[in-house]
């Protein structure tokens, strides 16, 4: 299940040149979707156009609708695609989140998505972090929330708005998913998954306020 963040009445972050998060993440999500279908996966999107997932609902209702779609399917993986924003225009880089009480599989998914984006796109590596964003805390399968880059940073806004770079992001995420299933295939059910490379430390970060709703952070 691919979850392009925001949509419709909820634009998410907006860059200094006017780029909207909802548009960037939908473009990247559609590339990821096409790649995964090509790889033989069954793929669903929480939204495929510029709409709210729960039309007319509050932001909290919209987030719950995304979780419900994934849990009721049920999806094997949940990937929520976002772009970051900060008051400091110099803030930059790519980061990936799993929930605070995440399974080893969620942590593996987050590490592999982050590694693939850093390898292929090459923005600053802000690492893998733990935070209880609503959609990754409440989905009942391995779940990651990726923050592609900072729309509040003028340089990264240009990268994020560039269709050629959106293609690179989408391909990088699909490679991360392929890596995840390759690793998982060699592990017994419920056994811890070992991935090369160290965890950057699960630092809590401010993140994207729209996803912090009901976060219940500890
Ligand atoms: Zn967002």
C-alpha cells in the first residue's frame, strides 16, 4: 500500500517557490506504483489523484482512512511518502521513519528505503528515525514514512519539483522494496532481520506537523 501524503484540501508543506508537498509525493508515489506493478506486486494507492482519502473529513479522519485501507486489505507493506518542512530554510536531507514500537521488519524496511534514496538521489543522509506518526503507528504491517527532502529549502524544493528527480526518487523507493523482500525471503517468520549497516540511533525529530496528529509520542 502506497500512501501519498496529504491531498485535496490538505496541501502539506509548501515551498518558497510554491511547490506543494501533495503534488510532489503523488508524482513520486505513481512512479513507485508503476515500478512495483512491473515487478509483479499487487499495489494499491490510498489516493491516485489530488483528493482527500476521506472526502470532506477532518485531517484526523483522513489519516484514519489511510490506515483503514491498509489494515482492511490487509497490505504486506505500507509506505507513506512525504516531503519535509522546517522553519530554518537551511534544513536539508532525506530521512525515513518507523514507529517507536516498530517490528524488526519495519526497521528493516525503513533502513533499506533510506539507503536506496541516499545511494541513488544523494541528498544529505538524516538517517532512520523513530516517531509515532499516526499512519505508521496504527498500520498493522511493516510500515515506513519517508521524507524525501525539505520543501522549505530552496535548493531541495528545486530537486523535489523536478520530474526527472521525482523519477529517481520513485525508482529508489522501488529498489528499497525489492531489497526488503529479498532480505525477508531469507529469514524465518518472526526471526530478527539482520541488515548490514548500523542504526543511526533512532533520534526523535520534529518531523512534519500534519502527521503528528494523535501521535501519542513518548
Ligand atoms: Zn507530509
